C-alpha cells in the first residue's frame, strides 16, 4: 500500500469514526425514511408519465381505427359507383392505418407491461416503507429510552463528561479554599508574633512590647487591689521589690561599663530620668 493510499485510508477512518460519534440514530432513521418516501414518489411520477404516454398512444390508435372505418366505407361507396380505382385507394389507406394500429398496439402492450411492473414495484416499496416506518418508530423509542437511562446513570454515577467537569470544579474549589485558609492562618500567626507588621498600624515591635508590659502591670495592679479588698497579701510584693532592686543594680552596672560611649550614656540618662519619674 502506497503512502497516498495509506493516507487516504487513515483520513477516511478518522472521518468515519468522527461521523459515528456525532451520528444521531433518530435523525439517521428519519432521513432514511424520507429518502424511501422520495424514491416512492419518483416511482409514482414515473408510473404517471408512463400511463400518460400509453393514453396518448391509445388515443392515436382510436383515431386510426376511425380512419379505417372511414376508408372502409369509402371503398364500399366507390364499388357501388363502379369506381374500383377509388375503392383501391381507399383500401390501401385502410391497410396503412391498420399497420399503424398494429404498431401502436405493440407499443401500448409494452407500455402496459412496464406500467404493471412499476406498479408492482411501487406496491412492494410502499409496503417496505410502511414496515420501515413502524420499525423506525420502535427503534427511535428504544434509543431515546436508552439515551435517557444512560444520562440518568451518568448523573448518578458521575461517569458523564458534565459530571466529570463538575467534580473537577469542586476539587479545584476545595484546593483553592484550603490554600486560602492556610494563607489566612499563616498571616494571623505572623501578625500575632509581630513578624509581620500591619500596614494599618504605625506601631513598631518595641511599642507593642511596651504596651504589653503596661497591660500586664495594669492587670497585676488590679489583682493586688482585689487581694487587699479581700484581706490577702500580694504574693508578688516581695518579688516586685527584689526585682526593682535588681533592675536598678543592673542599670548602674550598665551605665558604668558603657560610660565610654556617648550614645549609650545618653540612653542610660534618659532611662534613669524615666525611672525617677516613675518613683515620684
């Protein structure tokens, strides 16, 4: 098999497979039924034309038969008048007309035979069309029922193309939702730890830490007040005094060790002023 032959074969195979997938049996059956009806109509038209031709020949035959009778009367009249020459001419014309009638009868017989054959074929074709119509409707009903059943089964089992697309859409939506939830949780965690400053807030990490210490101090102060009202000593009083003393000692040590740096001295001075203000 040559390259062109193989190419042509492959193309025809592809086209045939495509047509098989796109072919609707109901439409195909209806089209075949209409084709058979068109063929039946052509046969009927052929029979009508043939019958018309036969009728024309029969009419021509009747006219010739009338001429035969006429020539026969002319011959009789000529014999009665002792005009055998005229009688002979009339008989010769009669003979010609009879020969023509004989030819017409043969043609009419042939046309009649053809007409009978066409009528028989027409009857057979009509019967086939009726049988095909009944079978066509039955096959269409079976196909439509099978198609509806298949659609329901595909919808239930999710095996159809549409359900597959829906399933894929759900999977994609679930995946994107999980990604968004994970991103939201990550941002919340970063914001809580201070690793990610909010663009709406003008506070830095130091300010947030100081705010947190202030809030804790307020809570402890309120707790001490409650304890005093209830007649209980503050458990953290001695600890607070110790812690404050240690803090002052550490501060004096840091100031002494970093006296060589002007910037550190300024910071320590400001810190001492803040502590003095706090003591007052």
